[in-house]
């Protein structure tokens, strides 16, 4: 990649005079998954100019059609080369590296689901899908960026069923998705769609279930009957509505927080009608909405006006800093957690995303390897997701950890086998490996 590629002058059939099409040259080069390229051309092999739109690498060869100048069909440049460019300059969609260690909070008309995407572990990308409190499935995944704002997420579950999600980013943290679930043999089993938020820290359930006191400087994604609107709140009284067709409206608004999970946004239209959005938060960053149209002051509502329902997603919240500099720790690399519940176990964590579970039973020691994802999500709590590869059943343990100032605390653990809830337990824990609260 990056080598100068000389292209022989050639006679290419010219387009008919009545056609707007132009002759083209096919230029092929190899790509790496997650990389973004442009093709550059040069007359002398020293000075280069970009001659193609961005190309999003998927690990396969790419073919770019380059326009040809002149009625004689001669090519524009004698030299071409592919050039890697900064992916961040070409749209909001991340590559797989931008998903690792994050959570996609999916909102299917108010039904919240979490796609927890672990960091790369020994060349694998693994994760878990939490559909609700009683259903969790593990998977391996592949993410391929297909356009400036779009990526394709391919999931393979433990039972070899699959899913393909098309993820479209409207900004760095919000967008829409469509997920198709396939059974064994590739038979389509179901489709769901809605909005999403991309969270760096795991949403913390009730701790996150509050609307912001102000929307100024933030965004909200509203979906009603398939119609998508992103509200960008520039200030306490000005909002820009970004519509799916690319059009925008800058309008005045006001906002009332009625309770921690309920609020009302009122947007005044040029007609002096008011769009009234009643928001009801159902999870840690998503919820349902009802939209009404209020008539101008002094007028009666139009006959037949009925409320429109929909759903909304909020941008991700930054995790508050811990109560002290160590607890909860930012990372579990090289550390261990001793769980002292009804079935005592010590979890040892490595920097590469792997670990081992060690427990004593009947005088013998059981050592079981695992993959893990760890996410501090409040100033005193964290989530830990542990999956066990190579076992005969799809097994996932999900831990909610509440930390004291000395890095001891309490936990609640939910265990899942083959996607179904298997056991809920709780107890205390302590930490080792240098996590003492007084480093």
C-alpha cells in the first residue's frame, strides 16, 4: 500500500456526444479492515492530488473507478496510489476500534437492549447482548465500516445463530439501527429497529434513569413512525431540528423537568403552533415520547388532532470520577476480586481481557478461564461482565459492584446459561493487586 502505480496510456472508448457519462479507469488495491483510503494521482510521481472519494477498507481488494479526461480517452495521470487517511475526517461512523469496550444502547420503541462489545481479546472480538434482566447471550462480532456514517455489525452467537445490524450514525454518539436475526441455516427470524446511543461506560440502570436538568449543549434523537429527527440544543432557548432528508430548522424552545424521569420540550413553529414532546425515560439513556401540536395562543386545537407516539435516545453520559483516586479502579488489569458470597470465588484479571476464576470445592481447586469487560459507571459503582469460552453451555456472569472508599464493597451477580437467567446471588467483595484505596 502507498506504492506508486504507473498506468500505461491507453485508448479508452469515448462516451457518445449525447451521453453525460465519461470513460473510466478501474484502479484496484488491497485494503485493511477498519482503514480508510483515498486514491491519489500524479503526473510526476512527486506531487499528488486526491482523485477519489473515501474508500472504507474491509480486508478485501477495493476497486475505484477513475474518470478519464479528453475526447481521446487518455487517462488523467500516469501514476496512481492508494493513501491511508485519518478515519475521523470522513464522517462520524467509527471502525471496530471505536466500538471496542463500549456499549450500544438500542431502543426498540421503548424496549431497551444493550450490546456490550468487549475490547479485542487474543485476536477475537466478543460481547454479550442483554435483552432484559433475565436474558443475556454471548457472541463474537465483526464490524465493517461501509460508508461515512454507516457500519455493519455481524454477530455470531454461541449456538451459531447470527444477527446483522446496520448502524447509521447521525453524530458521534447517536443514530439509528436495524437488526436482522437469523436462525441456523440463515433463515430470517425477526427484525427490529430504532435509535441508539453509543456509551463509553455501561448505563447503570436506576442510577442513570434521570433526564438532564438542561438540554443546552446536548442532543436528543426522536423517532416517530420511522421518521427520525435529531434535536441539537444550541442554548437554553434555541434548538436545531435535523431531519432525515438533510433539511434543518432553527427554532425557539423551552424545557421543563417534571420529575427525574419525565420532562416536556416545547418547540415553537413559525406558524406559532407548538410541538409538545412529553418524554418518559425508561432506561439509562432511552425512553418513549408523545408528541402533540398545540395551537397558537387563543386558538382551539384542530379537529382530529391526535398525539403521536415514538421513542427517543439521549447521548451517553460521562462516568463521574470515583469518590477517591482508586475506587472503583479505572481498570482491573493485573488485579483480582475476591467474592465472599455463598459460593466464594477469586477472579484474576489480565491486561489482555482474559482471566481465571478460582474456587475450592471438596478439597479440590477449580480453575476456569474467562473473557471479561469492566466498566466503572458511577463514582462508586462498576459493571463486570464475564463470559466463559469453550464450555458446553453459553455461560455469562454479570456483576454489579458497589465500592466503599477502601475498595471493598458489595455485589449482585446474575448468571445466565444459554441465554436464560440461571442464578441471582449477592455478597461482599475485596480487591487485591494493589487496589487498596491508599496507593
